[in-house]
C-alpha cells in the first residue's frame, strides 16, 4: 500500500492513543522516534516510503543513531518505537512483513531506584511543621503516596469521591486512563481527614472534588509536589537524591521485603507487565545480601 510518511505518522499517533491507550507523553515520544527514522530515510535512503522499509534500512538507522543516543536505555526505547510503528503498519496492511522483527535492543544495565527506609520516611513526616494548613496537606501527600504507591500524576488528580472509606480503598486513574483500586491505610486516611479540616478554611478556585490544593485553592502541579518532597527530605536531613517516585519505589520495596505476593504488588502499582514489578525482587535480594554481609559471622572471614 502506498502511504506517505506524513499520513503514516499521523495514523500511528491515532493508533497509540486510541488502540493502545498510551499517555500523551508516550505518544509524543514514539512519534518523535518515527520522525527520526523518516529524516534518516530521506537523507540516506533516497526517501523511500514506509512500506518499502527493509531490515537493512532499520539496522543501518539503529547503527547510525548508536553514537548519538545518550544511553543504551534511550536507544532501546527508540527501537521499541520503531517496532511499534511496524506493528501498526502490519495491522493497517501497509506492509505484509515486519522488517523490525530481527532488530535487537542493546543490553541495558539495570539501575535500581533509590529507596527510603521506614525510619527515613518517618523522619520526613515528623519534620513537617503542622502549624500551617500546608503542613497538614504535605503530611497527607507523603502518607498517601507512600501508603498507596501512587505516581505523582495519580496523586494530583486524586478526587474526594475516589476515596471509599467503608471499603478502605481509593480509586486510582493511572496510565492510559486505566483505573485500579488500591488499599488506603488508616494512617493515610487519618492524615487526609486532618488536612480536610484545614482545607475547609481555604479558598477553592478549582473543582471542589479535587483533593490536594495549593494555597490559592487550585489543583497542585506535578512540579509543586516534587518541590514539597525535596524540601521535606532536606528538612529531615536526608541526603539521597529523591523525587515523588522514590516514595512509590519505597512502597513496593517494603512490601516485597515483607513477603508480599509479587502479583498483588503489580496490581497495586498498576504495572501492565509483571516484568516491570520484578525489579523489586532485585532490590530485595540486594537488601538480603547487605543484611548477610553486615550480620553473618562468616561474611567477613578470609
């Protein structure tokens, strides 16, 4: 089928949005990968059409970008974008065979995420000044993120009607607008209730149903939550390089270390694949090894 690049890229974007339900950021990243491929083809392959791409073309493109991409992880994502584009063209009958089938992604070194100890999280919570409404809000934010393993985007979009008190759950809208139910512990719920008493005295300019607001009564931004977590960690004397996602990693790590079933952790985190959740088993093994080296009488014998 003769389909020009502009039409193929536009259709690919629709496919990612509608059929794969990817987030706007993911759609933008994948489309950008395909545009890089298109520019390479026009410059080095005579401007052949998407349907005319061969394995050699894609392999040459990967080799061409290898020296330009910052990390193996970045290039692995680029190859993933190309594969998705070829899968889309197969579905739409633009191509009969997948030229990306034999492409190999570079091996990436697994970098374990930074994790806070329970003591460090307690220190963050205790360092917050509760003499202001923002203090109660920030305490509720930390307890909710750590207690439920939320992404920062899930936290800022959390609504009052998402909280199901009698069942002890919160409805979370994750990536691709997929919803899941996550247990809401008594500590997080108590902090939310204390924050709500202060919130009643604050102006509300945004939707009344939005849970976490700034001092002007508008919905918190992701950047604002990042700053809150950073400043709270500094106030607690924590020198680790942390972000809101660190609380999510800590939530999962502490569950796995405590013996939680990996499938249950996957469900609570909203991971599409169990492979993504399995990183926390590596963290757990690292923790066990450190424990052995620290306490076992034979660990330091030569």
